[in-house]
C-alpha cells in the first residue's frame, strides 16, 4: 500500500527494485519515474505524439470493457478505468505521458506510463488517493489480460493509422495545387529536358501535371500500406499464446476497440507470428521513403526551373519568402524546396533505422519497436508539415516567365525534331548543326533555305502538334 507524505509533497511507492518517493501530484508512478531517469535520450516524450497517448487509452478502455463483460473486472473498477481513459482521449493529462519515446524494454515503460496515469486518474474519480494501489492497481486491473507485447504494437498501429490521415490530406492538397498550376499553364510552350540537355518541346502545364500525378500515385500506395497496419495482435499477451487472458478475450477486446477507436481493425490470424513480426512497419516506412524521394525530386526540379534569375534557367518564379543572403543584397533563395529536400533526406534515413530495427528482432519479440515508433512518427509528422509548407509557401505562388521560355525554345535546336518528318533527317541535321554554330534559330534557317513555307512552319509548330502524339499535319498552306 502506498504511503502518503503530504509534508514532503511526495508519496512512497515500491516495485521489484525497492521504494521511491514520487511527486504526490503526479499521476504516473514508480515505473514511469525510473524510466524518466533511465531513458534521457531524445527529449521527445510520449506527449509530443498525442496520437500514441490516445491509442493507449483506447486499448485500456477496450480491455476494461472486455474484462468487465467476461466477469473478470467488477463494475466499479471498470467504470472508473473507462472514465479515466475517456478523459485522456479527450486531451486531459497529456503532460503526464513523460517517458522518452526511445527506451529499452520493448515499450514496457510506455505501457506502464499509461497504466499508472489511468490508474491514478481512476482512483481520483473514485475519491481515493493517488497511489492507493491496494484498491486499484496499474498491473492487476488497468493492464488485466494484457502485456506490453500486445498493447504497445497495437497502440503504435492505431496511432500510425490516424497520423497518416493527416499526411494523406496534405498530399491531396499539394496534388490539387499542382493540378491547378497545370491547368493554368496548359498553353505555355517550353523546352523539355533529358539529362539536363535540351530535348523536345512540352508545355509548362504538362510539367506541373506530372508532379500532381506522382503525388496521386503515392497517396494510393500509402492507403494500400495502411491496410496492413489495421491488423493487430491485441489478445496475444506475452508471446502470442494468450496466456493469462480469457479464451474469448481476443475477439471481444477487438470488438470493443473498434467501437472505442472508430477504426476497422482485424485480429491477426496467427498471434505468435504477429507479436514478433514488424513487416507492416517496414512496408509503411518504405512507402514514406518513396514519397520522400518523389517530393525531393520535385523540389530539385523547382530549384532548377527557378534558378537565376539572370544566369540560370529562370523559367518559373517561386514566391520570395525571405532574404537569401547576409552578404549579397537582392539575393532570394529557394528556401522552401530546400527545407523539403532536407525532410526527405531525414525520412530516407528513418527508413534505414526502421529496417534495421525490424531485422534486429529475436525469437518471439522485437525489442526495438520504440525506435520504430520514434522514426515512423517523425517521418509522418515531418512529411505532413513539408507537404503543407511546400503547398502554401511555394507551389500556390508559382508564376511563369513566358518570355524566357519562348526565347529558349526559339533558340533551341529541339524544334528540328518536330520538322524531321517533313524535311527529312539529313536536312534536319544540317539545320541543327548550323543553328548551333551560328546562334540563329531553327525557324530562321528553315525559311531561309526554303525548306518549308511560313504557313507550314507555323502549322507544325503549334503547341498541340508539338506536345502530343498525332499524325503528320496537312501542309496545305505550303
């Protein structure tokens, strides 16, 4: 039984290792206190990722309801635990989730942080002192029919599923912004490029539409990965055998968890396998990496297309958001694409961390899920913020430099490719070589050599002819 020391503002709690003084006002207890002392790693406590605290409360509430249904937990304790969980799910006591996200023990400290906070909140609801574990115990009652090994991965899956919804929304917003730019720029001709060399003509709208399509494809891949995340191992207890749980508990607790969380969750068909396998997290992380790689490529393109403004490509203008140099007056840098590039680099690194942590599991449990959680949450949160920032601070404000694109198109020899079917490969090669050597335009040389009439040339070089597959145009104006 916990001893209160009101004069000192503490209460005395005990565990396997002995006795410790705990702040009398704290809702967490001795297990959480030891974790605070042992795992000063990232400075990011559970409270920094509210979805994880909410997911833990979802699980504890569902477990209390299932255990009450099965006659294993009396109605007084059940109702108090449920009310405490509902308070946490509503946003109360978030600051009491203090354990560092990266920790030893396969997440035991996170589970115990939740058990202790819920227990002491429930005791408060019952008008009892915090720490009165003789009446309501963090392990015996709040953690009844559970183990860290099924609670922690289930909470991680629920928190991840919810967090990804925000990323999906921001990706869709960014996709929409690129689509709007594609529509607005649909008639603006420019030079396409391969290997940073002039290729064939395209429209700026086609270039922007490509980025929208890339984001749309990755949203679909992310939704597919979430289908694996919705499979849980709750009811497995320690290693998947369900020891210390009622035979009907696993199915019942899943039903209650679906009801409490509002999510459609599925119990894994083989709980021993599910308790040790982190493949779903690896799959999801791989999709996050794919998104990061695509976003970084898009940002590389935006930086190139806006380079200059006088000595670069200068085909588009990115909205200026801050001065670019402490020494060069007037310089404005593409800082928004640059910050998104850096987020992408981080996500790619997080994917390697998750890969190695999943590989490092041994026998019936993976002890490294905390670093998987930390890396996944960082990737999801930072990608979400990066998409929002890129959309609101950059893409929506992109404007075209039409005269610059026209000038480069006119001076490029790429137009000769469109003329090849009409004047032949040999003449096309001759015109291209002379244009490069003289600096004159392809159009000038074609007209000078009387290879085509002005009307025929204008017909061939129409945007809709240059930028889409179609049969040879009729040269009736020649």
